[in-house]
């Protein structure tokens, strides 16, 4: 199959602009751009679905420009329900640098990163109206889906004008960077076509674009921080272990689609994983391949192996060799309790809430149901001391097979 046909097979093309776009992608080396606003200091997995498509185009020989919206981020694109929260310029610039570093890492420094504030800085309002507003009618803008949905509840002029700014971005890149194509998520189609129309009216030439379907989770929600389910690309915000746990547990019905979207595995490799998945879904080979490809691309092979080791250790209950960093990754979000001094195991279990009474604590201990830092404790006289804690800091108590409690030795 051709490169364009593979993009279609992977489910990466929803809307298209330009009759010969397939020929452009198959046979020419085009400059294209993808953009995002720096509303946070890290991108998330929803962005990664677009970034990996941009990286796929780059591997085929096309030139990627990654636009970080220092100007558009000051306004915020219209959301279906309410206006975005305005963030300060200082925070926006901080976010921008974080995103720039992530993009450079993902693309190995081979993507061109631009900031639209560079060409909007000092651009006078009257010039904006003459250079952009003169070519776009209000009726045209009102016809956009996102605008129509907000008319009843109200939309500010800043949000209303957002599409003009993004449209001008495409025009500026077209004229100054020979960028003839935009590649975005399907929710940006209205803004994309504004840019294409502006280019046509200003230059008389054609521009191209295609959108990717939005990647949804099993509940039909976008992978976005506004949805409350963000999986950040920054390893310090979402660890490789957290990412591994999410990916290894995605719905069986979605895993093959995710392999097509998020990985560089070949068509043949994905079809083979699909066959194995249908025959032996309990082996989760497709899920493991998905986790491996994404985590290796984002954080490296070592981080992937660490995530697998933590997962396997927790499953087996063998955490004797855990470091404090691994404890923090494995039990992130779990409430902890303080251990202020050496404690007898019975008192420790009661004071930490692991057991409701000393009688219950003794029963769990004598039944062999309590492990502390990976060691089974059956001695009622066992005393926890600082030197018995992981890195002299953490105590991990497991009750039964799956119930964990985390203590911090003060």
C-alpha cells in the first residue's frame, strides 16, 4: 500500500482539503505543521496521537513544523461549554519551554519548533483587521460548528476571533516557511479551513490539510486534562509505571486501533498481534507491545523495563529490592501514614489502620497474611525500626494478596 493508504489503514485521516493531497504525501516532500497552545507545562497522550502522526510523516521525508501558540495561548480556543481560563504570560512562557523540550526529545531535535507570538508581537490591531479581518466575513465565522454551539450561552470576542489568529498562522507559515499543509485533530477543522481560505484569498494559491479522528478512552472521552484523565508525557507527572498500567489494561476492543495510531509497528506486525490477540487475549501480547512502543519512544527502554519490573514485583508481592523512587511510583496517590518511632508490629498495624483491633492484628500476623517490605511477618514481637525501612524511609505493608498500606518513617 502507498504511504497515504497506510495512513488511512491506521485510521489517521478524517477530513481532507486538497484534491491531490494523496499524491503530495506519496510523491513529494512537503512542509507541514501541527500546533498546540501551551496551556500546561507538559503535553499529554491526546497530543501524542498527533505528534506520532507528525513523526510518521517526518520519517517518510516530510518536514515538520511544530507550532507552540504563545499568542493563541493568551486567548484560548473556544470550548464547547465555557471560556478557557486565562493564564499569565509568565506561566505561558514557562509552559512553552516545557513543551519545546518535550517536542525536541520526541523528534530527536529534528523538528522545527516555532512560536506564533514571534510574528504577532507588535502586530497592531488595525493591521490585523486590514490583513485578516477584511478577508473573512462574520457570516463565515458564525457558520463554524464551535461558534454556533456557543451562541446561546455567549462567546467573547476574543474567543470568536481565535480562528482568525490561527488562520493567519497558516498564512504566515505558508508565506515564510513554504508550509503548504496543516495536520491537526478533527476538532480543529474549522480553524484549519479558515487558514486555507485566507491563503487562497490572499495569494490565489491552494493549501492542504488533513485531520485525525480524536483518540478517545473507553468512556468516549478525549485524552485531555480538561477531561480529568490526562496521561502526561512528562515522566515526572505521569511515571512510566502509571503509563504502563494504563496501557496494559486498555479495553481489548481498542488495543489494535491504538497500535495502529500510536506505534511504528508495521502493518504485518500489527496484523500478527491482532491474530494472537483474538486467539489468546489473556496473554495480552498486543497490550504489552502497545506499552513497550509508547513508553520506549517517550521515556526510553530503561524506563519501560523499570515499569515492567515494578508491575511484576507487585503482582508477585516481592518488593524486597524496591528503592524509594520505585515505592513512590508504584503507590502514587495512595494515602500514607507516619511512623514516628520504633513500633511493635501489632501496634503498627492498629495505629496505621491496617487492622481495626489488636485481636484482628494478631490473627492476620499468625495466619501469615501480613508482609512488611516484602517479608512475611509471623512474629508477634517483631519491631519495625528505621533501618528495616526501604531507604530508611518507607514501610510497605501488604495485608492479604492485594491490599497495600504505605508508611513514612519520620
